[in-house]
C-alpha cells in the first residue's frame, strides 16, 4: 500500500530535499487537513518526510501546494480536496507489525525526500488527505497519521539559513545587531539618568522611558535566544518567542504612555497633572492597554497559519495600526494645547511632534507596504528590520531631546 505524494506544481522539478522540524499526530474526522508550511529557497529547499498510519486506515495522502491563487487558497477554502493528485511511485512504504502494544497493530511507514527548483523562492503548503479507493459513497473516512517533517534551506553549515524559512533567515542576525544597539542606548540612558539624578531632575517620565527600554531589551534578548535555539534544532522555544512579543508590546505601551505624559506637559511645563488630566490619561491608557493586549493576543493566537503569512495581515494587525493613529491624534492635540498654554516651550513641542510623528505613522505605513507591496517570500525579514529601526529611532529621538 502506498501513500500518494500529490505534488500540485506548475513549474517545479522534483529532486531530493530539506526544512524545519515538525512532528506530531494528526487525528481528525475530516478527510482533508492542513499540516504545515514553509518558504523553500529555489534549488536548495529540501523536504524530508516520514508518515505512519495503521494498515486498516484508508490511504493517507501527503499533498503539496504552492502559493498561487489557483493552488493552496483554492484547495483550502473552496475544495477541501486534492487538486489533481497523482501517485509518483517514488514514496517508499513498508508494512510493520507493532507487537509492543497490548493489541498488536499493523502499520504503514512511508518516507521520502523532495528538492524544489523554481524561478524564485516560494511558499509551499503541506496537507494530509484520506482516500479510500473502495468507498463509492463519498463518505468521510477521517485521518489518523503520525508524521515527521524536516524542512530546510541551504547546507547544514549555513546555520543562519539552514533551518529557517526563506522569508525569515535575516531575523536572527538583524535582531542581534539591534540588540547591541539597544544595549548601547540603555547605557546612554543610564549615563543621562545619573546626570539627572545628581541634578535632582530624574522625573517619572524618564523613569517610564527607562522601563520601556528595559522591556524592549529583555524582549529582544528572548527573541534572539528563541531564534538562536531554532537555528540549532529547528524547533526553538515557542513560549519564549511569545513572551518576547508580549514584552516588546508592553515596551511600546510604556513608550506611548511616556510620550503622552510629555505631550500633556508633565515635567516640561508642570510638575504635577491636574485631577482631570490624571483621570483622562488613566482612562485613555487603560483603554489602550486593554485593547492593545487583547488585540496582541488575538493577533498571536487567533490567525489561521494556513491562510495568513504574517500576523499583521490579520484583522488584529489592522486594528493595532489604527490604534497607533488614534494615539498620535491624542499626542498632537495634547502637544498643541500644552505649547499654546506655555509659548516658551513652542520650539520644543514643535520639534518633538515633527520628530515623533514618523514613529507613530511607521506602523500603519509599514503594514500597508508589507501587505500590498512586498512579496510574501521576503515580507517577514524586511518588516522585522524596519520595526527594529522604528523602535530604535523612537528611543534615540527621546534621548536626543534631553541633551
């Protein structure tokens, strides 16, 4: 009995292959299920697979689709069935009797490799389907399969590329470089903080900026560790990556809170906010934090990886971008009213607004460029670089304003 390796290709040559490590047990009453995805580099992208299922189950088919509209999106959202599958006779399957269990079971073990050659790097989606050739009633047979997928790009000696999807191999080296930059900014922050302390000018707004920078450094450190682990074993530490995203999300919240306090004049034109200001800022920040964290969790956990390449393509991604524009509007209005009440600070607030406006608008602009201009096989790496540049720019502008 063979497992059908259905390769729905338009312009691909099938040769031996490599990718990230993905293992598990897929059990579902459906006859078609998404398994995993990977952006294979042309000519060096390699897939190695192992499938096991009980002999009494229908044939379990490993299906591969590339990312054109008439392939994976159509198969997943419309048909939920294979598109022109065929048995290429290259899969090696053996029958094995498992006598170690309390009830002896006969298993089908199949393995094989593929290398992809195309005009460019492209996304490939892997799915499993169940096909009983003797079932003429079109009944659902369900799927039960134990699988192991090893997907790689390049050679094992290329540690920064081998385990990574082709759209994300730049993330680890660039994150490491920006982590060094943030450490330098943290050192500068500490030196300026010491000077302010000696002059008794270490105010709450500066303390909040320090906390924001510390959260960003911590989050980026966890991100580097997570990707570094992934580069070694192809699995990484998903929980650490999730915590890194949350830490950096909180860092952004602290930074925006600090900017809004400065816009309202705290430690610039006044040493204490009025009760009305405190209440308004408390309500505003509480709403922002609650909505932002909610959208962040929704963005991280709620999107469908079978349809969404990048988290910002989901509805929460657009809501977070809109959230930044709303925060910018509050920033502009507060800065205007503060400088109107204190004309001597007009120059400071004018330059502050001009320099920080790009920081607020960068999120929505990058989102639109990433989703509608950048190709999906370079999107994640490029967006990661731009976001790190924006984060660093915000801290540099703030620290420069103190000099």
